[in-house]
């Protein structure tokens, strides 16, 4: 199921940022547009059988596709091992299946969010807001989490990023500290795990994001925006130049409200880096091992029964 989900996640990552339908047209070669037959679309196996090249035009297939399928397969196994093994022995097959399906959908959605943010520096509302609704609808599948816990966790997750980094930071520094996409992603963490999961996602994501930025700076000597974002900005600039003075001024005023179009600052503190992948990683960690680890830590501190 993880492998199959990974194949679909590849479609999501490619099509959603391009405002394409996830259903139509069917799977096709992005180079020549030829439809991909079902036997050439089997996760991992088709890539190996075709030796990494499209059957239609022999164009090399990006290694990202089998990598994501493999990662999703590993996540499917990890979710089964971590979540299903914790269920009581008298759990019905229907409930076990529902728990596995919900947690796998959640995990794969985080993978999609991470890769989209890594390439385009934004997290789609379909994942964050849709995921939050899905989390509230499936709260009963997570033990010791009531509906009110999920709602409060979502609110805390959103506010603890939006207030300090979206409002206060912008008022003090004149630029956005973190985008609304990050706030909505932590809101999803709160809806899925409750407020402790939201706090864990923010703190663990911040630590891992800082380490990632330092490593990137050490390896490359600089932190730059992704090529896709640079290309989108150039396209937008070309479109602005076609407008009349009044229309252009109005369009530029709207773009000024979008953090993505703020000029990145110099130095590590003002460099623009996608934070979504690190939040998603922290949320996956909490899903698989974090909840139990945090609970053990709180009990060790005497803060939990």
C-alpha cells in the first residue's frame, strides 16, 4: 500500500503546484506526452524493468520517482510496525485497517508537503487544511485523543506560529518570519496529535531545520531559493511588464503581501529556506516514536501519570 501510495504522491507533487487535475489526463510522459500503460506504471518494478528510461521516447526518468515510491513503501512498513503493533489484541480487523489507512494517508501527505515545499516553497492548502479536516474526522482512531483535544491542538499549533512569526516578527522586522503554510502544517500536527505533537513538531523541526541550514551553508557556501521559485518569479515579472501602470501597481501591491516575493536577505538569519520539510520530518518522527518518547520523558520529569 505504501508503494502504491508513493506512485500517487509522485502525481500530487508534480501536478498540484502546476494547477493540474490529479485525475485527467491519465498518467503520461512529461517529455513527449504519450500515455503510460499500466504495466509501465508499477511502483519500482517498472522503473527497474525499463532501466530508468521511458518506453515511449527513451527519455531518462527522474530518480525522484522510484525514490519516493521506495520511501513510501518503507513508511507503509513503518506505520504498520509502529502503529498496528501497539493496538490491543482484541482490536477488530476493521478498526486495525482504519488505523493503518488513516496513519498511512497522513504520512504520505506529509511526504508530498515536504517535496512540494522543497521545490516551490509553499505548502498547498489541500494538504494542510484538508488534512486538518481529515484529522478531526478521524480523531477516534487515535487513543486518548478527544475531539476537543484535536480542536484545541489545531488552534494552538496555528497560533504559536502565526502570532510570533507572522504578526509580531513582521511588525518588528518588516518581513515575514514564517509563512502561513508552516502555521497550517503545525495546525495539522495539533489536530492529529493534540497540542504536545504541535509543540514537538515546531521545536524538533526548528532544531533539524537549523542543522540542515548549517550543513547546506557549509557544503554550498550559500543558501539560495529553488530553481522553480526563481523561474516563477521571472515569469511573474514578465507578466507584470505587460500590464499598464495602474494594473501593474495593483498587482505589485498584491504580490507585496506574499512572503514568497519578498527579497531574501543576506546571511543565515535572513536566508530563505523551506521549513516545511523539517516540520514534516518532525511530525513523522512523532507519529512513529515521538509520542511514546515524549510521554516517557514527561513521566520521568514527574509531569505525567
